[in-house]
């Protein structure tokens, strides 16, 4: 059965399953099913789908690939059964080497993926699959291909040594002898047999010096020469040899694979109480949300700059880590997730600064569970790898946070696969090696050091984000991975925010739990965080109170806010501190002269001019209440504050300028939507694609082949009669025979089905060309009926 006809014979449900599992086949949608079959056989499409197969299913494909002829399911059952490492499948004891029911499941999946087609008594690999598989099951090429670059004379000599007296070309005789290589293998020395054993289970290639040397059986002196002379090794280059497939299969004793597992390897690790794991993950989820919020608030007031090469500077990352009281790698994770979620972006000026976006304000007013779901989904699907921050690239340059070089296209797939492994073991915290072993079985073609590194990053980042707790996948983490209601699962586990603090006489305030968003922002502005833990301790100081006053708050307003949000009376020391700082705040005004100082208290200005530290400011007394300076207004304000005063800046109109705004924003790009899973497609899209394929295929099969025009003279007649005849043919829906002058003026003969006539042109189906064309009416020489 041809592959295209097999595709055409699939039901609509089976075609929907095919395009859902392999969405690249309908990007864009082919014109017909023949185009779908052609695309399914392309090397890139086959490589993608092979990368998604588990070890057992891939082994079934490789077993079919080493056989040239169609294979029955019974023969496949025998070949695969020999390779099984155990007769226990999924905990159910069956006969030794019995691959069922895993084999039937694998064949069903391979048929759904169009990698295998045909009935059970004649299973075939889809076209192009054998070409994509390099050394299937670790076996080399067949002898006919392995020796294709050898000279005919050399092949004749080798055939004379291993198959004397046989007929045919040297290549054919050698291939026939190697199809049953038992006698040839038995004739070599133990050392040569040991060399073969090293190549049996792959890889089938090796390196030897002067591999293309000409050697006969009688003149062979070394173990390698014994193998080369008998064709048991084939030279594929000047220093490379390969083991012919027939020899490898013989040495394997009829098995294609060794120690094959029909089911995934078991996971090993510590058992966790699910409720404890959920609560632990929920606490970490809350902390992660607050870390993102605190980062955005701090960067609203003091945004770090954007490096010339893009990204965040090392010093800025260290400073953010100190402010958040987190390790640098966790801080990099917070920064990267916030950026990928569209909460921070570059902006603010020519050089650029990292600022929160307007989207942050919308995110901040949502519930904590919804905010976490946004962050966790962003982390799961983003192609950036925060774990690479601090490492060096191929050019030995450091990789900074927020740099474009942190993108890795495989990152989302590895995260999803790793969390899928955790989801398969509820209540278990599997160890790293167990997870890697499971992933190797699930996706054996996807290997390499980067993949292992991404798995390590996923396991530690999932714990920080709050997807896992104590190493086990949480309930809300499972909902996130499976596309369920993660926010609803997380909400009952989150601590209730409190709207009060406990003020103490030592100028500190204790938050007995997580504060509400607004109170947390206000406390961060008014006090400095002294310690974190089960309760957060804030310390009030002259500088922190002045920070709030600089942001536009008044002294009475601060005391009122403290009294309203404190469960204890406001201590007298704290009230005095706020009142004293507010009283001194703004007594000195700094304007533009270059800059000037004015104050209603001349004695205070006398104190400033007498201070030795003011010499660098080049002050000049203009009036009892005014001092001019050559320094800028900003430099003058900073210098006076360093001297212990509390000045404020004023505008040309004498109004106070709030020198530190509460927040700054930039217009960031919208966060990238999570890409669809590579193993799935929206059902409605799949159904629409199948309908389009069926309709296009019906039109493709219904097209008519070109026909020959009648012989003899082409029709000729008056123009009026020609137009009348064409109008009548359109009305009756009949075919006509016309004469037509081409662009060179040559008369041609056409058979048409006229459709319409307008604007001096006739649109018709040309049966002599099997296509629709437009014909200029003035070039039609005449019309005759058929």
C-alpha cells in the first residue's frame, strides 16, 4: 500500500489525531492530502516527531528500520521481546520477554504519528524515516553500503578470500558472505574478536591508522588487518572504520537492542506528606510574589541602568540581592521572571533604565494567587534561562541578567518534561539522577550537557517559584502543569495579609504576618527593613522619615498613618522623631541661581556659612535670608544633607519640588504569550485543518487531465457570431471548440467550458491545458460545437 493512499484512507478522527500530535504538518495547511503525506515524509518533520518518542517506542521504529522488507507484528513481537531486560511490565508479571501490551500501544501511537503504516501482517516505516535514523540501534550500514567506496579490484580480492568459487561481482559476493558471517568470525584470533566486541552495541564506528590499507587474509598480521581482510570491518575514511550491520546483528545473537525497558524506569527519592509539601510550596509562592513586588517598588524609585550591551550590571544585581535579602541566583530568577511577565522593561532616557511598566500596576491590584499564577506560567513557558547568569559565553564574556544571550529555545520543553516527571510520582521528591534517568527514557534523542544543566535549573527554580515543596510537586503546581485552576488551588493555602503592625519603643515596628500591598509599600517607604522571617522588623530613622517627607507626605499625615495601622499606641519617641524631622524638613529652601539657599532664620544661614564643610560650595550671602552658590541645585541639596541639614528644593515660583517620586513607569512591551505545547493543538484548529485537507484533496482528485484538440482547421467566423455562440454556451453550460491566436499570432485550437464573459475577456476552463484561463475576445477566431 502506498503511503499517500494510506493517509487518504485514514478517518477524520485519525487525521485530527495526526495533525494534533504533529502541528508542524499544517503550518501552513497543505493544499491536499498528497501534500500532507509529502510534508510528513520530510526530514525535518520526521526528526521533530522522533525527538518526542520514548525509548521503547523509538526501539520499535529502529527494529523496523534494520529490516528492509515489511515486517509482521508477530516477527516484531519476537525481535522486541528478545531485547527486554525484564518480563515485568508496569508491575504485572507476564512471560519472559513478552512486550505486550507496550508493543500494541507503541504501534498505535506510531500509526497515529504516521511513522508506521500498513496492516499488522506487513508493517512498514513511513517514507524518509530510515534516512533520518543515523545508525539505528547502534548498528552500522549494510555491507552493500559500507563497501560502496571501495575499488572493484579490492572487492574482488576480498571476495576471493572469503567466498572462493562463487559467482557475481566482488561487492555482491562479499555481501552474500557477510549475510552469514559466523564462519568468518570464527576464523579470527581472540584479539580480533575482542575488537569486534567493542563495537557490537554501538557506536559501530572506530578509528584506526591507515584504514584504507590493502590487505589479504594470508598477509594479515594484526587483529585489525584480520578484520579488514575478511570484510568484518569496512573502511569509511583514511582513519575510520565501521562494523557492517549484518556482522553486528550476528554478534548480538539476533537481538536488536540490549536491556530494553518497555515501561519507564521507577523514580527514587524521599516520600513527602502531600499537605506539608503544598503548604511549603504555598509559602514559597507567596515569598516569590512579594520579592517581585519589592523589586519593582525599589526600581520605581531607584532604577538601575541598562548596560550598553544590554542587560543588568553585575553591581546592580548584587545591590538588588542585598536589598531583597536573597542569593544572587534567586535574585536573577526574580528579575528574569518579572521581565518576561512584562512587569519591568528598559526605558527612562537615552542610556536607558530598568523600570516597572504600566502592566505592573494592573498586576499589583490582583489577588496574590492570580499574581503567582501569572509569574509561574511565565517561568514555565519563557525561553530565558536565569540559571546561566554569571556564567561565560563562547567568547568568554560574562552573561548578565536580562541579556539577550540568555535565550535557549529548548528551555520551555525541558521545564515541562521535568515537571511532568514529578507529576508522575505524587508525594515523592525524586532525586536528580532518578529524574535524569526517567527523562533519558522518555526522550532518548534529546541529550547533552545543556539538557542536564536545564534539568538542574528547573528543579531548583521550581522550589523557589513555589511550584514544588520539599522537592515534591504541589497541588497548585500540578494544576499549573496540567492547565487547571492553579489560582483556586493555591488561594486557600496562602496566609491572610494583615493590615496592622506592632510599634515598639525602640523605634521599630513588627509586622506579625504578610502586610497588605498598600501597607507594605507605605512601610517600605517610611522605614527600613531590619530583618525578615516569620515576622518582618522595620526600623524608623531620621533618613527613612525624611524619605517619606521627600515623597510628599506631611509630618501629621505620617503620625496619623502610624496610629491607624498600629495595634499598639504610637511610642512617644517615634512621635517625637517624626515631629522633629518634619519641623526641620524644608526650613532651608534651595533654588536656582546657579543655585541659592533661602531661610527665614538668619542665624541658621550664619551657621551654614561658618561651617568649614561649606567652603567647597562657594557660598555668597546676598541678603540676611538668602545665600547664593555656584553649585547646581541638586549638588547643593545633597551637600547640605550630608552636613546634617534637611533642605528641600523649590521651583522658580517658590513651590516645593518633591525630589523623590513614589513611582516611575515605562511603556514596556506586552509579555509573550505562552506557546502551545509541541505535542498538542487546539481541537477546533485541528478539525478545521482536516476539513480543508479533505476539500482540497477532493478537488485535487477531481481535476481532469488535458485532452487533445480536434484535428483540422481551427474554427473561424464573424466576431458577432463568435460572441453570440459563446453567450449561448455559457447559458447552456456546454463545451465549445474555438480557434485562438497566441501572443505571437499563431492560430491554436482549444476546447473550453465557458464560465463568464466581461470586459472584453472570456473566463473558461481550458480542457486542453487542464486549467482555468482568461481569453481576449478579439483573439478568438471562431467557435464550433462539440
